[in-house]
């Protein structure tokens, strides 16, 4: 089952892009770029400042230089991915570093962007990564309605598949058959989805989707 997924700049208005780069000009230029795309932006020239602010608000997109003041930021990338926030992390590289790029991708980077930055490619890549936050609910009035579900980016790929099928009215048994997993496994995924989206039960879960 494949859902058509649409992306609109209006979805950006509550999303925060945080840029971390020792070069102030890079931070300012990317901040302007993403504000023009409708995003909120913050930037940090020091890694410690960025990490200290994570307790206040988690960004929806992170753009992180692979090396800041001589410090390899790969451990930071791994830490961010282990937090399972769903926020895509794009790594910036000041030069061609094939080995570093491979390591970054293996550690969960959404992409590695080599300077000078191709801004059109970067914006397109960010949109592609965020497209998974735009969820198509059940058919209403003969048409699919693009909606945004808060917390959707925290779901795993399998949890998103389960949510799609449940919203479309399938039972655990039917969803399990569709995904080639057991009904019990579907139930486990559904429970995790409800917890992450703050739903009390299946009916509440469907309501969250259809009223988003």
C-alpha cells in the first residue's frame, strides 16, 4: 500500500532548523535561507552551546558541521540519533572527505553536504526528509486529505505503516497480513504509536489523525 505524500511550506511554520557551524557567515546565510522557506531558525557557532539548548527545545532539523574547532562531531551525531527524536541530521563538510561522509551516513546522517553549499539541493533534501511528517489520513468525501500529525517523525517506519493501516480501518489481523507480521506484533506497534502520539485508544488515535 502506497500513500501519496504532499509537502507544503505552510507545514514549516512551527518547525525549527538549528545550524551548528563555527563559521558565522555560514550560520547566518543558512538561517536566512530557511527563514525564507518559512522555518524558524537558530544557530550556534559552538557545539557546547547547541548541546546545552537541547533541554529547552529539540530542533526539527539539525544541520551540523562535521568538524567544529578541531572537534569531530560524529559522536554528537550518534548521540542525536540515539535520542530517537526523529529529527533528520544533515552534516556539512568543509572539504571532500569521503571517509568521513561514509562514517556519517552509517551513523544516521540524512545527507552530507560539501561546501560550497548547493542551497537548492539542501532545501530539497530537508523537504524530502520532513515529508514523512506529512501523513495522509483515511479517505474523506472521496479524497485523500494531507494532514500533519504532531509526533509522527518519532515513529519508526513500521509504526508509520501500522498507523496508516489502522487509520484506513484495518483490523490487527488484516494489518498483520498486509505487513506479513503477526496480529500480536501489530498490537505492540499500535501501543507504541498511541503512546508517542498521546492517544488513549484506537478511536482516539484515528481522531488525532483525522482532526490534525
